[in-house]
């Protein structure tokens, strides 16, 4: 049910609503991992102009994808407390406005990447959007496996950055993909545990909704956090980073694993929230140390 009609929205509400449609928090994760992929994939002096073109196009594709996701899920968002105030369920924007906005900036972003960066970066960005909207979004109301499916497009941004810098992909780029892929499980499952009642109300079959005891949910969190420890060390093994990164990644991985185990022992929303915050701190620090190590080399 709409709580605010479009004609009642203030002059400031509507412009800000378009920003909210792009999910700035999710877009921020896309940006930092894409920038890291670009920097780590660069050879020689950093091409700042190319970086900015890649960044602008990627942000537009990510923002357009987020807007279209909210267009498709507007009824689900209206059923959940934490999303009921979003632009579409609140009535600040109409569905046709969100659809036009999402398609428009996604198309501009894809075209920009194709013409000013390279076709591979464009293809990866559009593949990310297609997988997110075409597979992950509809699967959320059908199966808990949607989280694993959604982790695939979620892990592609470092490849976009790498492809922008080199025009090709290499095994090192897929290591960055693997890091982000495994990291997403403790991150999104902790969020899903916190909001499991909301998801159940909307009919979204996240794992905590069907796993009321939390046994499968927290087992998966702990296992994926444990796998992430050796996977996060691979950049040092592959030569992307050195010993400084190796030890920093090892410590960060063990801390995240410990927080996962701590949350598993007492499956409260408070501990799940701490785990979610730990994952948010973990990934930028990890890529930050990777970049720092390359600066030292």
C-alpha cells in the first residue's frame, strides 16, 4: 500500500528518490572492488582517465540494475518493513518512472563502457546486470539457492576493472572473483538472518526463512568464512601481492572466521549484525592491503 502519493512528494523528495533507486550502499561495494580490479590489473603508470571512464560506466550500470531490481520487486518491498519506505512502495516515484530511469542509465553506462573503455568490460558489466535481474531476482521467491546464484554477478565487478585495465582476463583476475564470491555468503546470510521475519512476510525464500533453527545458515556462514581464509591468500601466491598482504589477509580472515563462529554459538540478531559489520570492514581492508602492497613493490 502506498503511504505517500507522488503529488504529495516535496521537490527534494523526488531527486533523492532517484538516488535511492540506485542503492548507493550496494553500488559502493561494486565501485571499490571494480577500482581494486583496475588498479591490480594495471601495468605501468595508472591511467586515471581510463579509470574514471570505467568507474562512471560501471556506476551507471550498477545503478540502473538496482533501479530495475526495485521496479521488479516493488510489491515484495512493500511487504517488508525495512524496504517499505523505498521510492516505489512509498509512492514517491511511480513504476514507469523507475523503469525508464533504470533502463536509461543502464543503457548509457553500457554504451559508455563499450565506446570509452573496451567491449570486454562492457560485456562483463551487462552480464552482471543480466544475471542479477534475470536469475537472482526471480529465484529469490523460489529457492534458497538464490544466494549462491546471486554471488556470481556480485563477484564480477573486480573482473570489470581488470578487463578495463588490460582488455583481457587472466587467472589472477579470477582469484579476485573468488574472494568476493566467498565473502558474500557470510555477508548476505547474516543480513538474511537479521531480517528473516521480513523476508518470510514477503515470501522470499532466503535460507534463514526455511531454516528456522539456523543450523544450515550458520554452518554455511562458518564454512564459507573458513574457505575465504586460504582463498584470500592466493593473491600473494599468484604474485598480485606480497608478504605484507599475505599476513594482513591471514589475520583479517581469521578475525572474520572468529566472528562467524561467535555468531554461530549464539544465533541472535545482535551477533548477526556484528558479523554483517565485520564483513563490511573486511572486504575494503583486504583490497586496500592488496593495493598498498602493490604500491610498495
